[in-house]
C-alpha cells in the first residue's frame, strides 16, 4: 500500500519514508507507482520569498465546492485582484467543469505571460508544468493543483491579462535562435530561468493560437531584456562516446570542460543525444544529496530540449548545456531552491 508512505511524507518524516522504502520497496521496483501516487500531495506548496510554486508545505486544503454557474475569466481577475485564493480556486473549478482544463490552462498562461519579470518566469514556466500534469492525470484529484495555482496567482497579484494583438508576428527560426542564444548566456538561477521559460512555452504551444504563441514569445523576449550574447562554447569534439563510468568520473569531479567535450561529440546523432540525456539524468541522480531544488530537473529538461531542437546549431546547444551544468555543479548541495 502507498497510503502509509503518503502519510509519513505529509508528516515530514524522512526516517519514516526511509523505513517504508526499505521494507516495501527495497529493489526500487515500485518507484514509478510511488511517483504517480505523489501528484495530489506535492501540489500543496508555499511560495516565499520570491513568488514561485516550488517550496513544499503541508497545510489543510480549503473545502472543495461543487462547480457553480457560468464563470467568465474576468471573474478570476477580480478574485485575484481582491487577494481571495479560496474564491479564485472555486471559480477555477467551475471554469474547468464548463470549459475544460485546456481552456483554463490557455487563459492562465496568457495571464501569467504578463508577469514574467516579476515572477522570474515562474508565472509561465512552473504554471505550465503544473497545468500539463493536471491534463495528463485527468483521472486524479485536481483540487490540490487548483488551490495551488489560485494561491500562487493571488500572492503574485497576476490579475490583469494583456490584450493579445490580433496579428501578432511570429519570429523566424533564425531570430528565435538568436534570442535563445542570449537566454542560454550567463550563469545562475536568473539566467537559467530565461532558458527554462522558453522550454515551458514550447511545451504548451499546442494550447495557444498562432497569435497567442507569438504574444507569449514577445513577453519572453522582454523578460530576457538587454542581456548580451555570451561567446559561444568552442570545444574539441571527442569522437567516441564514453562509457558512463568515464563520464561520471569527470561529472562527479565537476570538470565542466571535459563534460562539455563529451557533449560536443554526442550532439550530431540521435543516439548520441539520447545517450547524453541518459548520462546526464543518471549523473544528476547519482550525485543528488537530498537537498530540494526542482531546477535540477526543469533546467535539465530545458537543456536537453535545446540540444535536440537546435542540434544543427551546436553553439546554441552547447551554451544551454554549459549553463545547466554550471548551475548544477555550483548548486549541487544548496539550500531550498528559489
């Protein structure tokens, strides 16, 4: 049974979690079952000090209300403006019942896109991932996620949706690549979020019209600001794919240059990129010390997306990989993430 595990997690009892794992899942065979069971629990989060939906909390949820009468999105904006998260959650629940989760997601993403700078991108990046999970896990209770989003938007005061231009102009792939190169420039959490936010936008592109997508991309470009493009990473290419043991030796030493040399040799072929992703994911897990930082995974996802999407532009791909590896090496044992 998974319920005893959820109970000790809710009680913030790491010893209880370890004990359950040793007894009920010593081989790790139930890891995916555990992962799926955590959805409702992990949506209950706190948002200080920089408004974001990352840091865990375990507070009682407000009571669920049945869907009410027809709800306009303007009603959300009013409830958020009044800083009333419970009413916002009730309205969201009714909106989903009437229009579906995808339509709620579309509106929240457009609303959040106007507040990227104030939220370090979280008003789209992390909102997008939560909404995608809600749609993917339609058989599970969505109320914890709804209350999280309501609480988050109220705390951030994301209450006014900008008008989407009817003829918003899509940027060319060349121009988008130039902006992504700027996004992948620089170190640290702010610069990393420039890349993560673009990745999140692409993950939810199917929910937006062409004009809405162009509008959100424009807001992302404004979020990057006037940041200069970093000199591209230029490295000798190692032609042979290393064994994981060799890769992990250098990865565990935080040898950024050597790790990037491995990546430079893996980018051109699909199998190489797949192996690179497997090595990075396993390396991150093998070095993980238990400190909570979701950017280790959202940043990893964005770097691998860039590496695949821009595989014909290795300077963009390698800069995104360098940005992520630098962040991970510097923050492997951080305090709570932003």
